[in-house]
C-alpha cells in the first residue's frame, strides 16, 4: 500500500482542515498590505524557530556522536560534485573519441544552446562559474 | 505567437527576457538572495524526467540562468532559494489558478530559503504574471500525440 492509498486518519484530517483554514486565512490577510506584512512576519518567526530547533537537534546528535542533517547535506554535496566531475570527464572522453575517430573536433562535447547545462548570460560582466562562489 | 514548450530552454529564455524588460523588477529583487533554483517534478506520461533550472540576479535583473543536467547540481550550487513542485502545480501557478503564497504556506509548493522575503514581495507578482502572459506556453500534457 502506497502513502497515497493509505486511509486518512483523524490526525491527517485535522492537519488537512487546519491547512485549508490557514490557507484561506492567509488569502484574506494577503489581500491587505498590513495583512501581508503580518503573514510575512509570522512566516519569518516560524522559519527562525525551525532553524533554532535544527541547531539544537544538531548539537544533541553531535554530542552523542551521531551525524546530523548538516553532515548528510555535506556528503550529498560532495557526491553531487563527484557526479558532475564524472559527467564532465566522460564528455571529454567522448569528445576525444570523436576527434580520434576522424569526425572532426568542431562542436564536439559542447552542449547545444537548448540543452541542459548550457549557460545563458544576460550580461557578460557577471559571467563566472557559480559553483566557485563558496 | 508561436507557443514554446513549458520549461524548455527557449521558454525560460523568453520568460527571462520578458521579466528583465519590466521597469519594476529592480525594486522587486532588491534585498532578495542572489540565486534561485526551480524544480519541476516528473509526472509519468507527461514529464518523464524532472526539470531543474537555476538563475542568478545581479543589478536588478536576471543576469544568467541555465537548465541543470542533474537536479543534484543544486546541492553543489547551494542557491539562496530552492522552489520545488509537481508539474501540475506549476501549471496551475502559471495559469494563475493557484496563488503562490497560499501554495507555499500550505506546503504544496516547497520553498527552501527566506520565505518571509518572498511573501513580502508577493505584491510584485504582476511582473511574473505579465511575463508569463507575454510567452505563449505549450504544456506537455496538452500536446496531441
């Protein structure tokens, strides 16, 4: 049974009703400038609270020698970097194979304009590799 | 006007161009994070693979953008905002059948980053709406096979 097929319990129904109510309330609030500010401030408070909670959770987990969310995130980031490097390398290898096969190097290994990975810059002065920013 | 396929490179380019033309854009972007990634989750039979795009703002305009080869690139890019939703929800948002703030607050549109800043700028939604109106969009579920 998938998550979708599971019958809804009282908790799910309450959460669903609560969300619907909050969503309707937010719509009424968002129609007014002051209401919009109030919703934004409430969202900001909630996000700060969550961040603080995550910070405490991380400290507790580290204190007992367990990895926290930030540790998993760091591993995921390193894996993403490795995946990209492998992609870049295999592209270079393919381009080399094409050149070696005598089909010419022109355009080899380059992504077409519409293909994923092709960067589009509206203004050249800002051009840089965003992955090197941090 | 020739329709452009939703979330294709040509479509994003056209939307970015239209957004960048709006005189109120610098005011809307002021104080926001530098970059954003958006993910359209796959839908069987309509969108076989998820689509991920990244864009960066500078000097009050979208300075650069690109379609990502792999959604995981977002982990490496660490953009200030990550917005993720299923294909149908994006379609509802683009067709203005759904309010983005409501969708974000209800958790249907998942936003990672300073949501407070985005809610504060909800009144600038007309910039995006205008840009989307300027681009004829072809949705993959409406294309005759």
